[in-house]
C-alpha cells in the first residue's frame, strides 16, 4: 500500500557524492571497490549531525533530506566539515593498514567527496517502509552534481538554501573563501555559493599505529605445516577471507562475527560465533616468495603466526606457529590436555583448505573475495 504527501513541503536536500574510482576489470577489483564504497557510505551516514533522513543510496552518493526549516549556516558548515573529515580519516586509515594491492585498494586514497545542499518544496511517496521524493527541486539537486566548478572537492549551497537560513554567521569566515556561481538548466537558472574543501584536509588526523603484540615472554606451543597444492596468492586469498573461514576451518561451522573490515587489513578483527576470543590480524609481511601475518587474541595472551612459502608456481607450504604468554601452569595444562587436539585441528583444517583450492583450480575459478599481493 502506498501513501503520497500531496501538498508540497519545504525540505533540505543534501547529496554527498564520492568520485574517483575508474572502471575495473578483474573480479577482485570490482568486489573490493564495492566494499570500499560501502564502508565510506556508512562513514557518511554515521557523520549525520543534522538528523537527516535517507531517501536513497544512489551508487556512490546518498540523497539525504529533512522537512521543515533549513539548518543555520553554522550547523550546515559543521555537517559538511564533519562528513568530509571523517571521510578522509577513513581513507587514510585504509591506506595505512591495507594489504591488498589490487587497483581498487591501491587507488582508494585518491577518492574525492563533493556535497550539494539545496532547499525547496517536495512531495513524498511512501510504499510500505520505502520513501521516494518527488518534485522539481529533487531533479535540480541531482543536476547540480554536474556543474562548472573546477574543484574536485567542494560544498555547494544553493541560493534558495542560503536565502531561507535564519542564521548566516557560519558563512562569514568559513575555512575557505565563498565563491558564487550559477548553472542554467532547462528548468531555469540556479544560483549558488560554494567553497573548496581541500583546506579541511589539515584537520584529518593521521592514523594511530597500534601494537598488537604480546607483552613479555612467550612459549612456542605448537608448530603445524602442510603443503597446499595451489599457488601462494590463491592460498593467501582464501586464508585472508575471514567470513569464508567458516566454510573450511574446523570448528567454525557456526560462522564468524565481529568483523570490523570487509577487506582484510592490518587490525582486522573476527571471532567465531560459537564463542572464543576476538582475534586481531596484524604484522603482515610480504616478499616475492613468502607471506607472513599474525593473529593475536584481544587479551594478548596467545597468537598464531602464519607463514606461506612458494614452493613452485602451483604448490605452497603453509606453516602455523602457536605461541602462548609464558605461564608455567597454563603451559603444562596445554601440553597435557590440548596440544594433541590442536595438532589434529590443524591437520584437518589444512586438508579442507587444500580441497577447496583444488576445487577452484579444477573449475577454473578464483576465490570470490581474494586479496591481491
């Protein structure tokens, strides 16, 4: 059942739009570009300070709206500032901690953000839980994304919006000079003011380097090794896909949760749904024939170091070394009751991994969410 707001109602229309990704060809690049954009859209939604509602997510952009009086200039500028700073803070973290070398991941830091804010009367059509905005002003705000502004990153405020603002002090001394412009469309001329966002890059904090290593002495509790009959890059791509581990890791049949990044990177977290500690992935090292990384539990009491060595173009040696924080009683308990079970767990898990990689090779496929090294 649908309901329509027949009478036009004044509303703020606000579109942040991401630009910069080119057309990718490989499955990995297409998949990773999609996940990167999804994370950035989530960042912008979380940066909403104006109680904006979402009408649509349109590819790389979000159509926000808010009925009623427009925000004051100070509020509007703060919304723009926060969204831009958070957007680039996320990109800097991604560039600092990323592991994947595919085209999408390598160029993510070059993504840009522009914002268009407009004010005018619109109508609203509701179908169950979905809302669609209609009216000339909705068309106008979309067309304004294509304009003659030379900056790659800017915020545009249309004249109808600034004229309707009851508080304009925020426009007196913003971070960059306000400039005026206009665009001519078949629906008429639209005047606006705009300002560059580049000066706000100085407010974007640098990522904090985290130390996930275990403090103090450790005990080497278990060593396990296996030969996987697949190329090293394929083995690493499967091993690094945290959600997919439920498909082949013994004991993870219930699935994996608490994943903070869709594409694995330095500091990625995960936990088995059936229980257990949160594990943090870190210390990636990559050479021509060797890849190594560590997974440490969040309490920093145990870790596993994974090492992959290229034996040939189609075989890989995989090693797992399990370390515990040095404690005599815990070490003794592990030796007596858990060491043999852990070794058996690794043997079964490596067999499952080998079987999956063999299946991919036979079918001529690549892993769906691989990581390019």
